[in-house]
C-alpha cells in the first residue's frame, strides 16, 4: 500500500548561462511592457518551467551586475573567492614553514656529539 501523496524532494537542475540570460531578458521586457515588476518573475518562471526563486535570484544578480541596484557583482564574488582560496593556501604554507623552522631551530640547539 503506497502513499500517493508522498512528498518528492526538489530536483536539482543546472541551467545554462543562455537559459538564465533569456529568463532575465524576458522579465525585464515584461516589466517594461507592464510598467511594473509585480508578478513578472513568477509569470516568466511559469512560462519557462523554471523555479520562481531561481529566476528571482538571476534577475537580482543581473540587476547588481548592471549597476541597477547595489550589491556584490559576479566578478567581485569570483575575485573574493579566489583571494580567499589564495589566503587559505598561504596560511597553510606559513604554518608548514613555522613548523619546519621550529624543528630546525631545535636541531641547531641540540648539543653536538
């Protein structure tokens, strides 16, 4: 006896940059035609079969990237991630060098036989 009303986990789908750009263009066009932004994201998302929250995030990020609203641009986010990774690697290297330095200093302080 299976339960027909079982909840299904949301599917994870990767959208191509072209699909995202198309959705953003459609939302912006619809906003211009209607003169309002109310309901445009949901309408476009439903038409394309995409998730509303996904389309909303793409439009928001596109607005930030284009300077229409404030926020961290995609380029800046990527650069921050690269710098954080480099910082992590440098901290690790620094830790290794400190350990090696302490080891060799102890070897030099040890009395010679």
